[in-house]
């Protein structure tokens, strides 16, 4: 777990002066006109976090120093990369620059994922004035402008092949990417829910098999609230149609009169409360996406997968969403699951309605308040509510 504290970049797109930025722990926005180097800065940070010197060789910079704070080790690691035996980028002609841009684009699609740098440079790490290889890769998330289908690229599906895929195949790839990411996140919640249910079952059996251990004390509960939560608990179980709590009034009378029933259902009530707490991140994600959708669409769980429900109740495959809606789900899901690590996003405003742009940063922080967010953006709306100290103009 880590985040970036400071960066120093020399020779960015041939600039004579270095760029030095001390980054915030929460939100950082690189803002500037086209060609100012915003995307390159994100790629430098991704290369540093990934320890990928091959990627650095194809970027128009001569030197990069990236300070990364390890949350686990509680210290800063200084990552330094410097171009050796190569012309500075401001001395290259247009044809050479275009060749490097093409090579980087190919590398981003997986062609040169494991390619060594041409000048044998590498990221060096200096945590305590001596060289130490601390980690192979810092955990982080990078969403480039090609983020919608980027997870479908790689050594097995290079960019040249991706360009030949049909729209249907691309949509299928998007659905698989989103559902795979969702399942990775949701499986952790399901595991927590199973643990809660098992602990609740043990507590119920204890009351049934060894009632003498009860101390006779009883904390009053709202019988109606208990009835609702236990009903919800039973509704999620297999063969729940074979179990009935009866009417609310009948349940309340038995709850008040039968201590054994009271102890059992109160255990189930606590299980349901714990499950509700475990499901807060899941429900928050579904609710926030639904709130942003238009025309009555809502995001729901169907088994372990995400599903879109139209206003008339029909289900819509997630692949049939608009490009803006797809980008929104892809970004928010990736940011939500990033934990306290760094999230890099290039031009998040792509395909986004202006209202979404205004809510974008706060929506991410509400889903994952512990992440470090670093954006490259042209949108004034993305930055509208941000303090000037969080915006870095290039």
C-alpha cells in the first residue's frame, strides 16, 4: 500500500526547466492545454509505480524522480530514472518523436510489456542512501484514455488484433472486464457475509443446545424491527419458503412470551445487522450509479453479476449502456476497489455529461475516501469545487 508524495521531471517534451510537484494525499489534478504533458506525467507515475523502465524509455523525458510513501513500511522510497546514452528529447526531430509515440502506443497495448529499455536504464530506489530493491511493483490503478477496453489488451490480445474486433466482441470484452472486477470485489463481501452467518449459526445452536448458560438478562429490542430483519435474513436462505415467522402480530406475541424464541431470533437479528454493515460498500456503489443514471435505469445485483434494470422492469445487458455510462461504471468500480493506493485517471471527463463531471471527484471520494486520486483533465467542471492547492497547471 502506497501513495506518491513528490515528483520531479526533467526534459518533459523538451522543456528546459524541470517540473517539481508536491502531491496531496487526497486529490491532485494536472490541468493544461493539449500537448502540455499531462498524459506523459501520468505515464511516468504509472511507470514508477510499476517499476517499468521499458515504458520510461519511450516517454519524452530525460530524468524522473518519484517519491513513493509506503504505508506498510512508513517511509519514503525515492525512485530515480535517468536517460543514458541518448539524445535529449528536445534534440530529436519530428520523425523520431513520432516513432517513439508509436512505440509507446504499441507497448501500452501489450507488445513491449516485458521489453528492456534500449539504454539499459532502470528505476533505482534509494530508501536510506543506499540502493535497495524494495518491491517489484507498487499496487495502484491506472486508467488511460483507452480504459474502456484496456483490460482486454495485453500479450494475448495486442492492439493490432483489438482494432480488428467487432463492436459485439468489444462489448463482450467490456462486460467480462467489469464483471470480473466486480466479482473480485464482491467475493470479499460474500466471504465476510459467510463468516457472519457461520458465527450466527454457532450462537443459535448454543442457545438451543445449552440454554442453561443464559444469565437471565434481556436487552429490550423493537419486536417489529426484529421481525423485519429476521424476515430479510430468511428470504436470502435456500428453501426459505419452508420457514415462516407468521404474521407480525403473532410473532410479537410469541417474542414477548417465549424467552427461547427471543434469544434465537435476536441472534439472527444481530447476524442481519452485521450483514447490512458488510453490504454498505456494495449498496453504496449500486445506489450512486443508479442516482447518476438517467431515464429510470438502475444498477442491480443479479446473482453475483451486475445488471441494468430499465424503468419498465426489463433487464438490459451491461454491454448495451452508452459509452459514457460504461466509462462511469469502469472508473468508479476501479477507484472503489483501489484501497488506500494511488488511482491515476487520464481525462475522466470523456463521454461524461457535465453534471457527472461536477459530481465526479466527490463521488469517488465517497466510495473510497482513503485513495490518492491523480487526474489529468481539461474540464473546468471536474475542478469546480477543488481548492487551488490541489490543481497543478502545466
